[in-house]
């Protein structure tokens, strides 16, 4: 992105980041979401560097201002949202059955089934 920052405008840089770089940073993040703090920091530094290039800011600009100005979310927040979406899909059987079957049955369902047997 550094080589493009003098060629492309901010909007194009952001589109390039979202289309090309961020998918690499987030690939299968639901699976590996519990990573070490050092790895999490490295991923966030990569996004922050890209955000600064998009924003045109230096390292002196606060992280909050960079994210506010570019409209990007921290990767940790995006991973949390991805986990919630995946759980929702698993719970409502919107994913293959081998994933939906990982969600335990309701406790109340067991009670109803055992009382119906009596």
C-alpha cells in the first residue's frame, strides 16, 4: 500500500485494503480467534499501518482518530462479530449439519422429552 499512497486517493486505498489485505488478515478467524496477545497485536499493527496510509496520518496520530477517520473497526471487534454470526448460523442450522451438531441441545428439551415418556 505504501507504493500506492501517492498514486491512489484515500477512497481507492481503502477499497484496496478492504478487498485485498483485510481478507488475508481475517481468513478463518472464527477458527483461530483465540490467538496469543503478541499475534493479536501484530495483526492489529498491520491494519493500523494500512489505516494510517489510507488516512495519511503519522504514528503521532492516535489510534482512535485513525479508526474514526477511516471508518475501520479494530480486528478484535470484527472477530467477535464473526464468532457471533457463526454461532447464530450454527444455532439456526444455516450451516452444514456437522457444524450445527456442535451446538448442544436445550436443557429444557431433555426435560420435556423425559416427562412425555411418563
